[in-house]
C-alpha cells in the first residue's frame, strides 16, 4: 500500500502531465525510461526518486515554488520514520499511513485498539497471538506498540473515534487485575479532547458491524482518499475502490448510531472497571 505522500505526489504529477496534453509513453520516451515507469510513479505503485521527479518537472517546465514543493514531497515520501527500526514488527505501510492521518475511526469486535492499550494488556495480547514466540520477541513488540501509542498524545494528534463491542470490555485479557487497569485507562483516554469512545451494547442485537472489525484513516487534504483497513488472520486488506470505501463509511455511520452515546459508554466502562 502506497503512503499518503507517494499518492499525493503521483496524483500531482499526473495532473501536470495531463494538463500539458502529454501521454505516459511520450514522457517515458523523452526521459529514456521503461514505458511503464511513468504510470507506476503516478499511481504510486513504485517509489519516485527525487532525481526522477526532477527529470519529469524539467520536461514539464515546472518552476519554483511549485518545483521546490514537489521535490520536497518526493524526498519526504521516502523518509525513514521511527517504525523503520521495527520493520520486523510492522509489515506493510499501515503504521506510516496512520502517522499521517488527521482522523482515525476504528470499529473493534475483539480487543481494545492498540492505540489505547496499556503495556500489560498489550503484552497479554501479543503473547496470545504468538504463543511460540520467545520473551525477547514479545517484549520488542510491546516496546514498538508503546512508541506507536504516542501518536495520540503528540502535538497535532489525530482525532481518534473508537466503537467497541461490549464483549471487548468483558474479555479478561491478562486477567481481572490487568483488565481493571485497562478499563480505567480507557475511561481516562475517552475524556481527552481528541478521543471519542463508544460501546456497542449487547442489547443492540444484529447490526452493521457484525461482519468484523475495521479502521478508516482520513486526511486533512480533501484530495487524499480515505484508507479503509482490516487486519485478519490471513493478512491485511485495503479496499481501494470508491464504492467499497463509501460502503465502509456508511457502515461506520450506522455503527456509531447504533452504539451507546459517549456519555453512556463512559458509564459502562467505569462500572466494569469498578467491578470486583
């Protein structure tokens, strides 16, 4: 999955080319590239090196300040974020896509979302997923998740809206003591200005979210499309069509309407946190 910057750069380069009335084959011929290279850059199927972008901009006659902005974008699209040090933990580009999001929407049917997990809960989850992993591997993944959690407390943090199935709150991950601390932490986080937490009560019955958990990442630039994401036992899924994205966003709207209000949800979380 391409990063936000790669998609933005490719989209802009394509717009410039089409405005000039040039074909991808013509550009590739002029630059002595493989005929498919222009298309791969424009669709963000492959990374665009700043030198390649500079060659395209020379051909298109693009001058500064637009030229400087696009070359900066090309350089940033290949940046090394903190997650590159954990390439053995994070596969794919989800963490980078998440880091650039202005809004994160998550419907979760099984576990507290990673961004809201305390360390002991995260450790229990990771150990459960990897029963054959050694202690060092588990601890490295716990450490990576702890760094990832700083996303929601940094300056300019994204808005996080989470809807949790009631079963998530009742599943004793790590045991009763860990769950009490986790639920207390969840209650605290739900009162932060950039975080909204709702609970889908058992009483809601069958609803739009019974098909499984998913996340939708959104961005400040209206030209950047939403990124739906679903993590499963057999790999990650990124629906990319406009129709699929619209369907998932509609499902999200219906899920939030069916769930308890944030105020009611906070009461449920507090009650469960205080249960003996």
